[in-house]
């Protein structure tokens, strides 16, 4: 790694020091901060956005039950459990027919519908207002220094004074997402990437949900999806060319395509409403491995990005925070570094499992619209197997809801008897 020189401390004559500096106040960073504060470990969370911004930023909304139970065990799920509706099944619409898939019957587990802004609001309130955690919002030009030594530091420009502040620490947790500074620190060549070659038009509609479940429309004109966010707001997706301009999708075209791609016999009509958001997502995944670089530990989208195809991103971020938080507490309070040394390997087992599932599901969602008759045929074969075979259905359901994560079924090859 190219070391960034340690800055002069002229702007901060009494440099602050915290055992842990967390860069990024999203689900991963705030969950990690709360775990540390619950163990009386001091940490500082740095965030480039304002508190109002992070509490309103539209993001994911489906949380798997194992992740909710992890939050609950740490005292972080009170409002979620009180207010979040749950989903127990999803629906495929193909060729004008509706097929319900009841995954809770197969796994005993549910999805909780709780938009990320609500979770972030709960987490920042608990961290800053209840547990007294230190946080700086609106910081600029965050820079990491000496993370390949035992004495790292982080500097940033204070939004009030315009002066550069320096914070010394033992560990830096990089939780600042796909475009954050911490992802740029690991040396080049560590990132594995996959581009799907498709785009999704992400839509938020001011309209009540038109179904009591997630709906996947598999259509020759492109994939479409319906996902409830609240009683008044619905998330929709429409497959589109990568790099497409959202302005190419005015209100009338959006609703016409949604009606066509989600059409099915007996399905209720879509409830239309004002479009609150239109943005094009180019579908791609990446994984940084290992997820550590000296005293820098990456978590969430800073370490791995999973396209929203399988709705795994926020769940993986929480999984990272649980692992890293517990490992840091063990090291900083008891000198046990076993969890820190194994953090990347433990996280990547689930990351790669979910990446593979996203890749498989993408083939199912997009084969019919690929223009390739062979891919279209194999897509229908996969769906028939999924819907007609109890064995295939059970395997899909476990990955869709993350049951294997809850019960610790992910085992390294070396411990599973590989090569016997």
C-alpha cells in the first residue's frame, strides 16, 4: 500500500484519540458503533452527510429474520419489531400466470419490511442520543494515514471551522460504501468484479402496494418487480439498458411497462401514483478480498457490493457489523484477536454465497428478455424446477431467506472434509 504521510497536527494542537474510528454512518457503521458502545469501547463515527440526509436517504427495505434477531440480541430492534410488517411468500408472474412461492412454510423464517432510512434513524438515535457515542456529521476530505502500522490515524476537514482535524486510533472500520474513501486503500488487484450488462430503473411511487408480497415479473420485454416499502409507498424496478437516462422514462411510459410486465390472470390492477424517484442502476457486483488491510477493516458496500437482484446488500452489511463488532470488543477489552484475524474469512463465506445466488437469480429474471431463445428456454426450465420440485424449492428458499446463515451452516472447505 502507498502510505499517505501523517499530516501535521497544526490545526489540532490536542489531537483526539479513540480506539476505533468508524468511517460511514450507514447500517454497518452505526451497528458497529452501537456494539462497541454497549461494551464501553469508545469510538468515533465520521460521516460526510448530515444527520437529516442519512435519515432520509432512500435505500433497501428487506431484512432477513436472522439479521433482525441479531439486532434484537444487541438491543437495536425495538422499533423495527414493533412497526415492521413481515412477508412470508413471493410471487412469480410468467406468461400471464401467477405462481406463489411460500418460503416461510419451507424455512420457518420471514422477511421484515423496514426501509433503511428508518433503521438508520433508530441506530443513530441509539448510538448518539442514548449510548453517548461520538459522531461528526458533514465532514469533508476524509483521509486515512498509516493503516499499515500499529498507529493509524484519520483526518478530516471540520465543516464548522474549515480546519483539518486528526484522530489517532488503533483500528479504522471502513463502512462508507461503494464510493467511500476506505475502499480505495487496499492495494489494486484485490477486487473481483462482475458486470451483468443490464440496468434497472429504480422507482419509488407514491402509491399503496398492489400486492401483499414481492412480485417478480419475468417478461420478454424485460424484468419488472414490485416491493412494498410502506402503506403509502411502493418500490418498483424495470429492466432497462445499462446507462439509460431516467428522463427516457416519463410517468406514462413507466406505468405502461409496469402494467405489461406484471400482468397476470387474476392479478389486481396496479395502483398508480406520483413517481418520487427515478434512477438507473447498472447491475454489477464486486468483492474486495481480503476485507482487511493492516489496521483497516472493511464492512458493507465498502467491502462488497451485491446488486439488488436478491436484496442481500443490507443483510450482508449487518452480518459484517456483527462479526467485526464482536471481534473488536474481544480484542480491545480482553486481548483476544482470534475474531479479528478470522473476520475476513468468516464474512466472505456468506458474501460469496450471496453473490452466487444473485448470479443464479439474475439468469432466472433476465433470460426471457435476453433475445437468446436458448437462455429463455433454460430460464423457464429453472422456474419449473423451482416451482415443481420440493427439493429445489427448499434449496431456493434457504438462500432466499438466509436460513443457512441463522443456523451457522456455512463451513470452510477445510473443516468440511474437502479432499477426503
